[in-house]
C-alpha cells in the first residue's frame, strides 16, 4: 500500500510537457527542464560507447548517431498507438521527477500541462503514461497553466508560442471551456523549416542542418525592421564562411504572424462584446517563441487597429507553464483530482 510512504516523500509537481522542451517545478523548490528527446542505444556497441541504457535531452541529441531517438510529443501530445513514444514519455516523466528528487516510492501529486486542443483526445494516453509515478493527476491545457501562474484569471488572453503549436486561451474568471481555446499547428518548428528553405535557396553551397538553423533563430530571431545585420558562419566545402541571413531570419519569423493575428482576432470577436477591449488590452505571450524580438510591439500595433491593445510577455518562458501547473496543483480542490 502506498499509504506507508513517509511525509518526506510527498511531492507536489507542475509539469509542462512540450514538443521541444519539458519542464518540471516542484514544491521542494526544485525546477528543472530537459529537451524532449529520449534515446536508446541501437546495439551493444552503441551501448558500450554511450555507457547507458537510456539517454535524455541534450545528451541524447549529442549521441543521436548511436541511438534510436524519440521526440515523443508530436505537437505536445503522445502519439497514440506508438509504443516506443509512450514508453519515451513514461521515461521522460520518470527522468523529470528524478531530477527534482522523487522516485517510484514518492507520493506524487501532479498537474501536467499539454496543448489546448489536444487535451481531450489525448488525456487517456497521457494519464496512462504517468500513472506509474503519480498518486493524483490532473491534465490541463498549457496556456491555462500559464494564466493560473500569472494570476491572469480574468479578461486576459494567453498566447503560448511553442515548437509544435501556438496555443491561445481566453481567461474570463472561470476554468476555460473548449470555445475559449485554440491551437494552430504552426510554431517554432515551422519557423525553422521556413528559415532552412530560405537560407538554402539563397546559399545553395552552404552546408547546414535544421538544428543549426534553430540555433541561429534562437540567437537572432526578430520581426520588423532589423536593428543590425545577421551574419553567421556556415561551412562551404568545409571552410567556415560568413553569410548574411538577415532577410531569411526575418521572413521565417514573420511567417507565423498572419496566423497569430487572425486567431487572436477571431477569439476576441467571438467573445462578449462588452469585454473585448479588456481582453485585447491584456494579451500575454508565453513559450519559447515569445522571445522573438519585436513581436510584442508588432502585435500591439496590429491588434490595436481594432481597439485599445496591450501585449506583454512572460518573464520566464521556460518555466511559466510548469510554475503555473505547480500553483494549480497546490490550490486545486480535492474533487478535481483523479486518484490513480
Ligand atoms: N529566442 C528565441 N527566439 C525565437 N524562438 C525561440 C527562442 N528561444 C526558443 N525559441 C523556440 O521556442 C520553441 C520552444 O518553445 P517551448 O519550450 O515553449 O516549446 P514546447 O513547449 O516544447 O512546444 P509545444 O508547446 O509546441 O509543445 C522552439 O521552437 C525554440 O526554437
Ligand atoms: Mg509548450
């Protein structure tokens, strides 16, 4: 019986299950994140080379040639029916709770944030993956977790710009319903692909991969007029050569703007007309993509054409989902929990 566990093993955690990064925040004040990769050695030579039976995050990426690598959360959800992905999510979760000091003997109460529209379809698969490690579990939408952590519970809109999806959620003083939420499958990964294609078109001789493009994006992303030129070293016939990629970075980052504007406008327009201005004035950007330079002011300007608008971004995009999920886990009344 689990009730024999000691109080020391009681942990409350908030988890943000992301396509590219997963984060955990716990009531023992520990918080950790990991790139959402899990890898198993391909054969016994690989096992000898990597020295472990399973690898996570950055370490898995670095050793990818020796591994069967899984990025299990397509668009932030478990690909149902894919046994290896389900196993990878289970392992990732075990790894995350291990990082904050829990183990299989711990009593874990967890709130897990997943993308808004995927929530319904994948709740069962997600619960299945975590049930070995949790005593009580609740699955919520990522942007709702972010909103809760910021106490933006009334007349606010969260836009969570992740790797696989951009999730929108309107908060109006209650737990958000389906019609308050929207996901679009065009986010950081899409920007990477656009940037890769644009750079390749301009510099066909340059040798680079998607991972290098993502690094360029994370360092130089911007929308609007450039403040400086973006120049990066890329090998040409194995010789490092400086390339100007300013226009390509801009075009790729701007490629997600029309969909963001349109979806935000649509959600606001569907809302009670008396509160539309209030929501437009209180838009909060979260997720890794919220760090794109010039994004807040661009959205404020364009949405401002419909009425007064205010757009800001969260201070800690890496942990805002996990921190919010933890706050929820601490506050949530008993009847909301499903006991495992
Ligand atoms: N400075 C930056 N500028 C632009 N994009 C960035 C920056 N830093 C990180 N990103 C991008 O943000 C994305 C990761 O964000 P986040 O960790 O919120 O996603 P996720 O939660 O894993 O994905 P999802 O919510 O779609 O499941 C990646 O595409 C990453 O390249
Ligand atoms: Mg996310």
